[in-house]
């Protein structure tokens, strides 16, 4: 009710208030009446749909009944279904459906029931048959529609159309039941069965458009499977699907984004899928979607307080995706500041290789923002160069072993940053700091940095002027970077590098000091690496990998007539190479091979000289007669007697004479008779010198002489410690615990071997 005011104006106001109240009441009553009318219309529409469904079912059943009466019953297939094995039953059902899919669509009921109740092995066979039926026979090339959808387009169908609509709706429901079986099988514990189900889902999604949203959800959900093999297999299938149907990229990216929002674990393989989506010009919306998904993962998972350690694999996958998507995006100013903050925070927590990737991404964002705003000074530039300066103090730069890709990214990042820096003094300070890094890092990175500085001096004038002490008057003489004051003066670092221990680094520094451009054929990071050096030492061909795409084009080696040629390290060809054609780092190998070639030449000359004088060694004679064919060096040993070795092995490694219990007289087997026996054996060969008399008679270590063997047993019993006469003539050895006897016998055995 309105407030009534007396007077002429008050009467008008009261009338207006009453009119407004009446209008409100009328509107509310009309809206409620409209809702009632809509409900009634909706009820009528549903009743009409139900009526049409009943009529369509009746018409379809009549057509099936008429067809079955004409065809009759197939008794053989019916008998197999009742009495056959599982495979027989499945094949029989498939044959029945293939004869007339329209009239025997209900035969899918027993097939689906069998697949639902069977174990994994039998269920796989049944699901394969049903899949082939849907893919090759039953499903059309367009999406199926329900009767209600058909009626919205055609309100007065014919009887044949109604029967066909009923068949389409039945087929749609059967196919949905089959997909539900696949979804259940995708969570099975058996990997092989799970793998089969996932591949079946991908095949159906690739072949037919029916229920593609449901199939895609099942497929993407398996990216979070706890079994890494299943998740990796699913990611490969999705990438194959995108190659076949590239128009599905946006749909797949949106579905994966929803998956990443719902899940916070086991999402690595989902990231690897979207970071491999190929982008083209015009895919701005898709690129923005991907970038937002990547930065969501940085904030939600990588940089979250719950994760004390950064997941290296996840970080690498996310940064790779951002690097590939940024060139196709258009980022607003608000998003630009947000993304910069995330990347700067990530640099603090990740490894050196990931830090280089982050600063590379920041550089891309800065360049894009500069192109959009048409201004050089944008937010984040100073912080970017301060971060770059801090990276030059990283301990990872002391050794590049195991970081070849990181070093390539390092060179690329600093080359582009220094080249496009509008602050000339800051660019010059970066060059000086890079030269200091050369003095402490490995030779291959030092050579690469010097080559980079040479390129910069040839392209940027103020860097060349500051490097050689020609500082413009307009420039400041000092600059502070991260609290460190740097003076812009002639680079003394080159003077240090001229005396570097590595010859190629010293030569590059000398060329730069003379204000000349470095010309080098090859890539220093690879050709001066440790693996190539070791390959040269082993006299092998250096295996230098080809440069990958994406490397800095300006650092590619340029062909020039002044390039110093390299040579293959071969002893045969070393005499044909001039010392002036050898690179400084290869002079060591050149000198070594030169000496080796001279040694081989002297050896051949000595052989020829010996052959001419008639002094031919036994090995040369055997080689000439062909006696050494098929015999290895290890098979023949001219320095030992094999028979004597076998004897020594039988008696514990010492040469002894058997004691036959007095059957041999001491006078008949004396020490004087043994040299004569050896003399006879030596005469058989004809090339062994005559032995001197008594050569094989070892002298006793004792001072007592032959008196010691008159009563050997008594001496042992008394324990006087005197050694017996060690002559071999009829002596009976005592292998007791007397160490002195064993030492004396060992020394005599060694003398005998030397006499041989």
C-alpha cells in the first residue's frame, strides 16, 4: 500500500501508488499463469513423445515378425547357441546379427550379458566381436538421435520413419551399454586387459562420432592411472588420435584442463599430451587455454607449500609446454605481470637447466609485451637482467659434463639478451663477465663463449668499442649490477685467456685481442668435448652429433676458405699432413702419431737389415714356412717348457725328482750326469748353447759341505737347524715344517729355471 497525502499532489500520489500495486498484482498472476501453461504444454509434449514411442515400438515389432516368418528359423545356429562353447555362441550371435542388423538388433542382449558375466580372458573375446560389429556393421557415419530429437524436427512422421527411429534409439542404448562395459574394464587390475580396453576406446573414438564425449572422458581419465605403463600408453593413443583428427585439439585440451583441475596427482602424462599439441597461426584461443593450464599447474602443484621438493619431470614438461605455446598467444597486461611473477618465483626453486628455460620464457614474454605496447621499457626488464647476471655465478658453469643441452640453452639465452639490450653499458658488463667465466669453465664452453663474443663484436658496435677500451664519452664509466660495481675499461680478461692451458682457447683469445673475427669450422661444445678427446686418444673417429634444430642460427658455423682443415688421425696419412694445417688442439695428437710412425719405420728397417745379414729370428722362420697359420700368440710360448710346467704343477709348483725307495743308486744318478743329459737334448735342436760342466749343480747355502748328509735323520731329530746337501743325486727330501729347507729348495729351483 502507498502512503496517502492530502492535497492535490497527494491525491495524484495516492492514485499512482494504487496503480503500481495493481500492475504488480497483475504481473505476478500472469507469470504464474504462464508457468502453468508451460507445464501443461510440457506435459502434453511428453505425452505425445510417449505415445509416439509406443507406436514406433509396435510398428518395429510388426516388421520384425513379418521378416522372421519369411526367413524361417536357422536350426544349426540355434543348436550352436544352446550346446556350443563360448566362442561358438559368440560367433553364432554375430552371424545372426550380420544377416540382418535391422531385424535382429535385440540379439545384442545375450552378447552383452555374456561379456558382463565372463572373466577377463573370455570377456576380451566377446568385447572384440561386439566392437567389430558396432564399428563395421551397426553404427552409421553420423550421430544417432532419439525419437524425441527426431520429433523436434519432424512432428508428423510416417510409419516407416517411426520404426526406423525406434531402431536408432535401441542401437544407441545398446552402444551406451557397451561403453559402460568398457569403462568398467578400464579399471581392471590386469594390465593387458586394461590395455586392450583403452585401445578399443581409442579405436571407437577415431572411427565413429557416436558417444564421442563419453569415450573421450574415459580415455583422458586413464591419464591419471596409478600404473605408469597404462598412463603412458594412453598418452600415446591420444597423440595418435590428434594426428588423425587435428580438429579435436581444442576439445581434447578442454577435457584435459578439466581433468587437471579435478586431480592433483598422477597428472604428468596429461601435461605431456597437451605440451605436444601442434599449434598453428590462428590458434590463439587454444594457445591461451594451454598457457593458462600450465600456469595453473605451477601455482597448484609445483609452487604449492605442500610440495617441499620441486618435481623435476613435471617442471620440465610444464616449461616445455609454455615455451611452445607462448609464440601463438596474445597475453593481456594483467596476465603478463602475473606470469612474470610465477616464473621469477620458480627460478629460485628449480635446477640450473630449468632456470635457463625460465629466463628464456621471461625473455619471450618481454619481447611480446614490447611488441604489443610498442615500448622498450616494460615491467620486469631490470629484474630479468639481474637474474641473468646471478646465473653467471652458478657453480654448474665450472663443469659442463652432463649438461650439453643446458649449455646450448645458456649460449642462446645470453646471446639474444645481450644483443637486444638497449642499455649499452649493461651489455658490455655482461660480455666482460662471460670472459671471466671462460677462465674457470671447461675448454669446450670457453671456446663457445669466445666464439659468441666474436659474433657480438661483429654485430654490436658499442660492445666492440667497450671491449677494446674505446668507450663513448656519453656512456658512464661505471655501472652497478646486483650490488657489484663494474668499470667499463679495456677487458683484461682476454690477456688472461691468451695464456690459457688449452691451445684452442688461447688461440681464440689471441684472435680476439688482435680485434679479428674468429673463424671456426665446427661446434666447439661438441668438437672440444671430453668424449671427442678420448676418441682421438683411442685412435678412433670422433663421433660428433649433428646439431639439432632450434639452435641459434647466428652461432652456426659459416663456410669460409680460411677455415683450417682437420684430418683423420691415422698413422699412415700423418706424413702427408703439414704442421701448418693442424689445429692447435690437435697438435698433441699430430706429434704423437708422428713419433709412432717414425718408430714403426725404424722397426721395419731393422727387420730388412736382419734379413739381409741372414740373422732371422725363429718367429720369422716359422712365418715364412707357414707354421704359424691358425695359431694365436697365446697358443705358443717359446720361453717355458710345457712338460716342466706340468711336472711343477704336480709337485706343488717346485721341480723335484722322484724317490723310488732305493731302487736307484746314488752313485749312478749324480749331479754330473744331468748336464750330459741336457746336452744331448740340446743337440737335438741345434740352436741351444752347450751347458758348462756342473751348471746344474746348485751350490749349498750352508758352509758345512757334504758332511751334513752323513746322518741327515739324526740332524733333524736333534733339531740343530743345519741344512742338508741340496744336490739332486739320490737325495730323499723331507717336506716337514722346516722353513729353511723350503727356502733353500725354492732358491735352487729358481736357479735351474734360469739355466734353462
